[in-house]
């Protein structure tokens, strides 16, 4: 890409993964004991991670479950701290998302996390943890597959290729649109998943930009507003997405809330993930939403990128660097430093 990112030199980048590294599965949101996380899915998830040469272990409390399909704050924090304190663990991977990860934010030992930099990965509700940890420690975290995703992914090649480029390798890479996508990422009969031809990235606003990546699941990212856990927006490229609970009017409102943040003027570009069919979002509606916001007219905006609640998905670094370009019919998204 012609314009390289101004690298985030203050960030702490955890060591890349290699064969033989330890992985700790933790449940900071919902529990591994949820009924539809069945034995077959868990077996497949474990096998696919072990095929990468990784050694799996599980937090002692991952199977605790309460009426919210989660567990106590104390149990979740204990597993989190133990994973970061254990020198044999190099990769902390979440079971699944949910709704309550932000309950943990005031209970985490950020000094412990900063002193033991490790790869931390998950998406959806995990957005709260990923961005808060980066904001409080400088540690680069990762938006990417959960433990359950490794078992529920139907066509695995695209997901694992981008996962390895981000977490095993150190070179920049340009994200290529997946050839096809599937609307469901939850556990169900794989043969019933409808697949769609991918029509590539959508250019909402032209331009080029480079900066630090922050964001993830939009409605979850927004719960950090006004708190000490919200990352700075200066010189950033925002990555945002939402699931089928976010209809066009909801996404519009949530995006507007983010734009109203005093620091939004420091945002250099916006990358929007793919919407699920159930969200009722179309290219035309999203175009209207983006064009209704004058603040987005000054920055490049690219949408329909392969992350969010559809499959397959990329893995990207929160606190790392991206460079994006949208000119005419050509849109590129490059992960520069991760």
C-alpha cells in the first residue's frame, strides 16, 4: 500500500505463537457448560487448535454456570489472572461472548497483565475486555475467533489463514475478501447453513488513512464511553461491527453515539464488518446512514469486511496498526503491525 501507518510505538506487542505454546481457555462472559456447546464441538475445537501445535488447558471455573449462562465475577477474574500469571501459557482464548464482560473491568489486575504480555483473543462481548486492557496497559489484544468458533466454523481455510498471519507471523498482510460467507456462527447443523457469494468490500467514502486499530463489536465498545477503560481515539482506524440484534436504526444510533465522543475528530478511518441477514441492513441503508453523518465525510469508510458475527472472519490487533485506501472501485485494508 502506498501510505503506511504511523506505527504505534508505545504499544506492547505480545510474542507471536509457535508450536508447543500453551493455550488457556477462559470464560469471561458465558460458560463452557452452555448446553449447545456440545461435546462434538468441543472435540473439534480442541483438535483444530492442537493441529496448530498448541497445548490446551482450561480455566478451573470455565464450567461453572448460573442463570445468566455465566459465572461469578470472582470465578471469572480468578481464571483470567491465573492464565496471565502462568508462565507456561502464551495464548489466552475465550470460550464465547455474551453480555457481561464489562463486569470484570474494575476487578482486573492490570499490573499483572502488563507484566505478563500474552495474546488475548475473542470477539463480540469480549470487545469490552480487549479494548480496556489495551487502554489500561498498552498491551495489544486481538479480535478473532473464540474457542467455540474453531469447532463451529464450516469452511476453515480463510479463518485459519488470517488467524495464522496475525498471531503466528509478523509480516504485514492485506486482507482479501472471502469468496463466500455464511450467516450463522452459532452451533447448528452445518448442512443447513446457507452460503452467499461475497460481493467484496463496499466503499462508503473515498480516501486513505493509517492509524492504530481500536473497536470491535460496536454496542459493546460503546459501553466503555466515559470510563477509564475507553481507549483514546486520536490517530485511529476504527473497526466496528454488530450482530443481528442491531437493526439499521439501532446501528445508526450506536454509531452516532460514538461519533459524539469529543475525541472522534482524531479518527482517521472507519472499517465496518459484515452484517448478518437478520439485521436487515443493506448496502443502500448503510450508505444512507454513513452519508447522513458529516463527520464521516472527511474520512475513508469501507464496509462489508470479513469480521463480525458471520463466517469466515479475520483476526485483527486492537492496538496494532492498519492502513486503508478507497479509491474509485478499489478498496484495500492492510494490517501493518500486529
